[in-house]
């Protein structure tokens, strides 16, 4: 089951942290707030949506999850650079999303080799 995957659980637990962080963004950062929340939510939802499908389809969903993870990281950097949040506030999330990205990549690679 997809809920047994560490990467699913890690990314799902990060989503509320992103929502909490974006609540501190100023009103003029609504677009970035929305984009960051959507991309963060998309990571674990792509894992869940693709899990019950064929191996080839699941790999495609994992690729989408990697893209959403990279998008979230980019949005976090933008938030820091635009002074919507401090570096320290984003640091933990950036570090966690780096781990998620690596986990997704490894999972996708293993699925290619063995179709776990």
C-alpha cells in the first residue's frame, strides 16, 4: 500500500508545515502561497494516485512527484528571496524536500529495475 512508503508519509507530513509557513506570507504573495501549497500537496497525491496502476504508469506518477518536489523547492527559494519568509523558516523544509526528492528518485529507479 502507498501509505507504507516512507516517501509518501514524509511528504504528506510536510504539507501542513508548508501551509503554516505560507500563512505568514503577506497578502501580495497570494499567488506564490497558492502555488507552493499546490506543489507541496501534489507530491504525496501523485504517489497515491499512481500506486495502484501499472509499473510504467506508477513511474510516470513518481516523475510528476519529483517535478512537484522540485517546484516546491523553487517556490521556497523564491519566498526567501522575496522576503516573504526568513531563511531559517524555509531551511528545514528545503532540507526535507531534498530528502524527499532523493527518495522519489531512488524509488523510481528501483521500480524500473524490479517492478517492486
